[in-house]
C-alpha cells in the first residue's frame, strides 16, 4: 500500500495536470470578448475590484489585476444618468443577495454601452463580494436604435397609407350613397307610375308578406317553447329506456309534461290573436295580461301609463304585447319577486315599455339568457333598443324603446 506521502504526491500531480495555471487562464481569457471581475463593497463605504481579467478592461479605465484595485475610477466614468441606477441596483442585489444584472453607459473618448451581471455573497467581515462578467454591447444598442427607427418609419408609413385608404373609402362610400339615392329615386318614380295599374298586385304581395311574417313568428314560438319541452321528454325517455323499461314514476312525469305541452299549444293558439289587444288596444291588453299572469303566481301587479288612449300600428302593438308577456314570464319563473311594475310611455320620438321587479336580480353575464336574445331580435327589427339594469339582490328593470311612428 502507498504511504501518506505518496498519496499526497499523486494528488499534487493530478491537480497540476487537471487545472491550468493562472498564466494559462489569463491567456484563455485574453481572447474572450468579456471581462471577468470581482467587485467588493466594504462596510466603511470603500469599494474595490479584487480581480479583473484581461480583455476589454480599457472600457472600465482600470488595469487587469490580481490585487485589489480601487473602483472609484470606474464609477467616475459612468454616464451621469446611469450612476444612480447602477448604485441602486447594486444596493438591491446586496440586500436580497440576488443576481445583479444591468446595462449602463461609460463616457471616455466616446460613449460605450456595457452589459454586466454578477452574483453577490456576504463575507464574514460584513462586506459584499460580487463575481461576474461584463461585455460591451454598443453595436447591439446601435442595432436596437436602428430597429426602433425602422419600426417608427414603418408605423408612420402604415398611418399614411391607412389615411389614404380611409379617404378613398370615404369617397367611395359617398359615391355609393349617391348611387343608392339615385336608385331609390328611380324606384320610387317607377313605383308611383305603376301604382294605379298594380294596386291589386301590391295588395296581394302585402298579404303574402304578412302571412309569411306571421308564420315565422309562430315557428319561433313553437321552436322556443313546444319543441324544447318535447325534446326534454324525448331525452328523459331515452335515458329511461337505457335502463330498461321506463319506471311508472317516469311515465307519469312524461305524461304530465305532455299534458303541459298540450296546454302550451292551446295557449299559443290563443295568443296568435289575443282579442283584447285588437278590440280594446295596447293599454287594456297589457293591464289584462299582467293581472292574469301575476294573479296565478300570487304576485302584486301595478300598471302605469301616461296616455289615456294609446294608438299604435298593429305590428308595434304585437311586439310590445309579446315582449311584456315574455318578460313577465321570466320574472315569475326566475326572479323570486313579490311585486311587478309595468310602465308604458310615449313621446314624439319613442315608445318606451319597462318591466320592473323586486326579485333577486342576476349577473350581467346571464343577460343573454331567459329568452332576452329573442326579444332583442324583435325589437331590433323595429330599429329599437333593449336595455337591462340588474345585479345580485337588486331590482331588475328591463326597458324596450321603439321609435314612435309618424302621423302617417
């Protein structure tokens, strides 16, 4: 076995073979475009560079060294706008013992941009020692500046082109509007010339259009109510059949659901032409609708209006009546309310219908539900507007505004 002296001799030999000498390390770092350094900040305010490698040391106005070198020369060369930034970042790095990384400028015969990064440690004597690297990034900064300028030029060019396109589009829109107005005038002229000869055909066309519009409304009612109930029955029946023969309870529930669907179909048939709407007008129809629906639900109902007699075209009356009915249905089903107020007013510009309840309210994210999109479509068809004011545990106010018809 080897003696202790032999083992120690072998360790020294291996160490000399594995690690290069300081001279070799300096020769290697001489050709690397970075500066390796150690920066020490003492408790008495002094600061020094215990070590600086060869390379770009001329940028720091200090020489490469193995012995501590005062760092005042380096800080005196910092750009006046960057001194505070560098000192503050070093203080923050020392306080948190976190990586220090900073870009700054050095003013000598010309200005240089430097990027530096170092890791701090706290020494026993209370001083802080950073070990890291620094390199010149002046060329990169020039490229970044050129890139920003190119980007600004590009954005300016885009704005100019956009302005030209917008101007051309405005002219095109104006020309298109002129063409449309001319076409409208020609159509009106042709219509006026043919009115006396096509009166019967026009009346027939209006009748067909009215029938088609009513068919669409009926189809919408059937789709939103009856079809949905039938689809629910089918879904529950399919689920029951998967488990074998549907249970007696499920059969009774489905029968009850079908009975309710039949009643709903009867209600739709009745609602296709509510007699009170056409016989007594929209005011009496809304009051009768509210009293009937709220009485069945044991709710307190109030109706307010600012007109003794409100005469509106039939299509507007129908939309207002159906809208109020759907809103009242929503309140009864979802609001957990005790009072409902329906208000209708008319000015020279607008007919306004609002339904207010003191229920639980709902979030704005739920405003697309409860059939409100269907109401929105109806109101939009008349160039109207639907607005909702609500929130959790707050009263809900749904308002529909429709342009008031002219005297003719």
